[in-house]
């Protein structure tokens, strides 16, 4: 039940942001920033984490639940398995960074290969 509620929360947030972007791309800066962040993290995830890898997630603060949900979705889309414990290939997290321009990315993906 908790998984369903978490997934529903992410779906509702994504829908609200999508509607905001569709209505006025210039006005809703928050929705635009989220979209830019998601797209940047997805490109970095695909580039750094090989398909089929076992990964553990350590989402950054703030918005820990949001980033855990998004990273779990990226893992599923890239055929990766999210695991807990020591049987993992990579540790994946999100780091907040200073935006270089108002609608630029404010996050970066941090991937550490486990030996």
C-alpha cells in the first residue's frame, strides 16, 4: 500500500508539472526547473550506469522521497535492479548544485562504482 501511495504522489506531481509546462512554459519557473533536472539526471543515469546493474540509492536532501522515486523509475527504465545491502554494483545519489541560469539544472547525478 505504501508503494502505491508513493507512486501515486509522484504521478500527481508529474501531472501537475506537465500541465503547468504545457500551459505556459515561460511563467512557471518551478515546473520548468523540475523538468530540466529530471532530463539532466536521466541523461547522466543512462551514460553512467550500465543496463542490468544492481544499484543502491542514497537520495540527496532535501526532497529525499522525490529523488528516491525518480531514481527508482530511472533504474526500472534502464533495466537496473534497486537493492539494499552489499550485493550492488553502483551507489547512485543526487547532489544539489548552484544553478548557472534561472532555468538551468540544479542537480547532478553522483555514481560510485562498488569494488
